[in-house]
C-alpha cells in the first residue's frame, strides 16, 4: 500500500493573520478557497462533537503544485492558551530550509515572530552535513526551525 505526505495542520485563533505570516515570510501560496467545515461528517471524522473548523490551506514552497501543504485552521472552542514547548511530546516544530538563516529570521521577527534559540553552526555531522540553524516562533508561538545546509563543509 502506498502513501504520500500531504499536509501538516496548525490550529490558530487567527488563521488569516497566521496564513499571511507564512505567505509573507516563506513564500507559501494559498491553495483553494477558505475552508468552512462543519456538520456530521467533520464531527464523525475528527471525533469532536459540534466541530466547526475554518481556515486556509497553503502550498509549501519548493515542491510545485502537487507538493505538501500547511493547513492553518481555527477550531471553535479550542484552548490556545498553552504555547508549544521544545521538549513536549508530540509534534515539536515545522522546518524550512532557507538560503540565509539570519535574513529569514529577521523577516520572521519583523512579521511578528519571536526568537526561541540562537543561530548556531552545527559543525560537521558525520554522514549528514553541516548547517546553520535556529528555532524561532511564529506569531502564535508555534516553533519554526530555520536551517541552511552547507554540505561542502561536511
């Protein structure tokens, strides 16, 4: 049986603002109409009584029309008061490979993001390569890794 990765979802209290952040900073592209999902089918599929989900699907950069996506949804009634943590079980972060970590981080910060860590050089990782990377946060506090690989130094 075959499988292909399709998308990751971020729940936001303001999906329009967060989608604009990912479009502006990373070059994501809106895909399809805004979503307004409710009714028996979404309740049964999610296991969430009274589910009402709104938001947007974005195409991630670098993969073309059929590439993976990033959904940014608001789930009515969700508790968004606890930000993600680097050491919390579950999904930790999304990662973007970029040309210049500092330049992309500067764009993130200007667009409402926050710094989580420091830009560091990994040094050579045997069999993998060498990279500059940093963890930052989007305007909702979700962790975003920025990495610029320099395989020539590995």
